[in-house]
């Protein structure tokens, strides 16, 4: 298998991991929102604000060339970008309150 094929396979696996991790975070978020009250309302607002912020950061990276110059490098950076955001949310939402 060529290095390029390995890189695309790695991207596929990282994308799969992102989907799995995001599903876990979505479950944690929905539990918090469904609990209602101030924590639920705050989580709903934070969720929207974080999504807008993450998209704006990614747009800035795209406009400044920080995503790389190839489809592979751009895709890898996008997946890394969102995996960092999802991991941070998982840490935050998993803490016992």
C-alpha cells in the first residue's frame, strides 16, 4: 500500500472516530439539555455558540491557507479541528457536577 493510500485510510479512520466521538458528545449534551433548568438552557446556548465559533475558525483557516494545499491535507486539518472541539466538549460534559 502506498504512503498516499495509507494517509487516506488514516483520514477515513480519523473521520470515523470523529463521528463516534461526536455521537457520544451529542448524547451527553442532550441529557444535560433534557434535564432542563439553568444548566440545560446554558448548554443549549453554549452548543450554538460553539458551533458558530468552530465554523468561523475553520473559515479563517481556509481563507488564510492554514488548511494546506492539497485535498488530503485540508481534509486532515478539518477532521483534526473538529476532533479537538469534540474532545474538549467530552471532557467538560463528562465531569461530575
